[in-house]
C-alpha cells in the first residue's frame, strides 16, 4: 500500500469520526430543546412569580413543587377555570426558557412587572419563546 493511499484512508477515517461526532452533538442539542422541562403555575388566582409554592412539576398541580422557572424550564400556565383573568407579578428580574399558555381560560394571563410602580422588573425569555395554544385566552405583558 502506498503512503498516499494510507494517508487518504486515514483522512477519510478522521473525517467520518468528526461527522459522527457532529451528528451526535446536534442530536443532543435538538433533544435538549424539545425535552425542556416545564414548570406549571398552580394557583387558579393571581399571585407572585417568585413564590416557589406557586409552581409545580405536575401539570395538574399538587404538592410537587417545581420551583421558580429558570432558563432550563418553560413557565406553563394551564388555567381552565378562570374567566376573569389571572395576574402574575414579577417580584424580581426573572428568566425562563419560554412561556406556554394552555387550557380554556377566557380571561387570559396578565404578566405584570411588579406590584410596586416604582420598581421596573425584567423577564428574559430563552429560545422557546412564547406559545399561546388555541382557546387558552390572551397573554398580556406589562
């Protein structure tokens, strides 16, 4: 076998391994985005975003605290029984991977900067963005 033939095989082998690595890496990234954890708003009434007990890892609520949503979790509002609207106040600057509004609440969700007019609060949304499912009511952000 000539050295140039050996070199070509070695080069193809390295190229194939790199392609496999990139495919594996891209698969992990896309799986991570589609499997992003969700944290569900528990109360059927208004409340404070920063209260951990207002969030659950279970879509039906319950005693399992999901914790305050972060950049690795979507904040999901699944409200079906509220026709007058639901207000959620930010008590500090917050980050979440995205916001999902689902259910059949005709009143919608109001995300408000703060109960105090003098303090401005920010909500950073990650790559999941905002999803409002059909029939879920409006999402208002002030």
